[in-house]
């Protein structure tokens, strides 16, 4: 069946009606009638092929709520990839996330709807860069953010995500290491350094989304919205932004905070779709701009997901020797966090 011929039938309308109601602030009816047939067909194909969709918190609401089976932050997606008994995993996120899933499930077919869905952090450092950094600081353990390629992970002692970076660094400290190398996100490293006695040597990579936020964004928003506004920031933001925020956490930790505390107004210093998804789940919380768009995450769309499922391409393949070495660092992280 061609993806151009998908129709908004009575069956599609009936099946997707509850979701449309939930997302009625995000999608107008005319738009929904073009989206819903994709959601219907993707979900049908998933069942037919025993496939599962892992969707990161930065996916747009149509993907996140419409077709995501497992949703969450990068740590949660890695954990769940390791547990699923599906034959096919479609990674709706960026390439390093799909690689992590492949390392943890080498026997499964891992698809990513757009191979170009990269990440400025993983692009900021290659394996040779990390080997050079290690040569300058021999004997110092290396912690790399999961936002790295398999080749970089293969040079790593233990990985971390934004939700467990401090735990991992402190665990290394408790093992007697007074210094660690943390790469490639300098802001995550600086934000962790502010909360630990372990000395951190960092690489100067940054996220093109989170580096754009400024403390002034928060100061201005507080002037406009007053004391009811709660500001949550992702630890990829610069330290001066974190200092102005009320709470810092990974995408899943921010999601949990809003779900549990139900503030009257909240502003997220992170990617735009995250606010849309939280707004749909928390109708009593008013979500305030600002946000920044990740061009890599936004490459993942319903038509591309459908095409990936139909053709079972593009498939993520990793050199088995690199994958086995990289997997050790990811598994160590899962054990330590
Ligand atoms: P999380 O692990 O918090 O989901 O972050 C991943 C990411 O790429 C944030 O920009
Ligand atoms: Fe990478 Fe930043 Fe996009 Fe996350 S938001 S995938 S860190 S570029």
C-alpha cells in the first residue's frame, strides 16, 4: 500500500477518537484527519511484525502518544530495549539511542526512521578524540554521556545519562577515584562538578538546543508570570541557567516532577515537544514558552516511521567488536544506577 493513499475511514476515526480528544489543543480536526491514518496503519503493522516503538520525550505528540509503546528519557529507553521480547525495535529518537538499543539487543532488528537524526553532542567527539584525551590523563576513569557514538562508548569505562551522571561520578569517587574524565558535554560535566568533590576533566562539546537558553529567559519569565511559575531545566543547559531554575533533571525527571507536584504554571528549559507532551498529560498545569527545537529529533515523523516499518529499513548495524566493547560501558551504567 502506498503511504499516499492512506484514508481517514470510519474505522480510523473511531480508533483514534480518544487520542484526538486528548490532543485537541495540539491538532485541528483537518490536520488530525491527515495524521490519524498513519497512526492507525503504524499500530496495525507493529502488531503484524511483532515490533515495538521506543519514543523519546522529545517526539512530537502524534508520535509520542499515537505510536510510542515505551516512552521516556534515554536511560528508560535503554533499560526497556534490553527487556523487550519484540523482534523489531523502531527507535523514535536519535541515532545514538538506536545504537544503544542495538548494543543491548544485538539479535534484534533495530530501525531508525531517519539515519540523519544525529546529535550535536555525539558529533562533537570521535574515538580518536577520546583516545587523545585519555593519553593526556592516563589512568583516569572515563565517563561518557550516552549521547556518543558506539566507537566512543567502546573507549569508555562507564556511560551515564543526565539522570544518573552524578550517581555514577560519586560511585567512582567512592571507589577511590578523585578525578574522572567526563565527555562530551561540558555543561553536564560542569553541572555535575558543582555537586561533587570528585574533580572532573571535561571535553568542550555542547547541545545546540540547550546552549541557547540564557538566565535572562528565566528572569524575564518570572517578571511576567510571578511566583506561581516553576522553572525546570535540563542539565545540558549552561550552569548560569541552572542557577536560575527551581529544579534540574533529565527529561523523565522533569516529567515526574510536573506529574507529582502539579504546579499552576511551569516553564521547561528544554526541547519544545516535551512541553506539548506534558501539557497533554497535565491539563491543569499551564505550560509557558520558552522552548528550543532539536532539528535532529524533528526528523522523525509518522510517514518515515511507517516507511521504516514497511521496508524494515534503515537498519542500525554496529561492528560486532565495537558493539561488544561499548556494551560493557552501557551495562556498567545500568548496574551502577
Ligand atoms: P534525557 O536522557 O534527559 O532524555 O536527554 C537526552 C537528550 O538528548 C536531551 O537533549
Ligand atoms: Fe542531541 Fe541536544 Fe538534540 Fe538532545 S536536544 S538529541 S543533546 S542535539
